[in-house]
C-alpha cells in the first residue's frame, strides 16, 4: 500500500470515528478548543490556509498529496482545502505517511 493510500485510509478512519474537522471554520473551532492535533492541507491550498484554520505552532501541518477537489471528493463534499484531525493517535499515525508542509 502506497503512502497516498495510507493517507486516504487514515482520513476515512478519522471520518468514521468522527475525529475529523472539515473545512477552515471547523478546524478553527477545534483549534480554539485545543482539539486540533494535525492539519491536512490540499496541495493547492493557499498560503494562508493554515493560519485561517487557527493552527498553532504545536500542530503539525501535513500535505495530503490531493488537490482541493480530490480531498473534497474523498470526504463527500465539494472542494476542501483543509481537514483537521482531532485525535492524537490518528494524527501521529497520519504524520508517518503525509509529508510536512514546507513553510518557506
């Protein structure tokens, strides 16, 4: 199973277990409640997406290898730029397969 398939599996698991925050507002809400453990960004998400989602320094920013349309289709929505993971163990597992965002 490739790394991209593993990322898709983790996203599916997060959805089924209700540990996913879909979209910027949901991610921002989770961050305010200190429940955001990882932020998965689409490859074509804007430079301000992480900031708009309320991601703080301790939250890993990860690239999922999917564009906004593909990420949205994966979760049953239209376009989706960001998906937050609200479970620490799921976030740690996902971080093994999704590369970190290059913040240069």
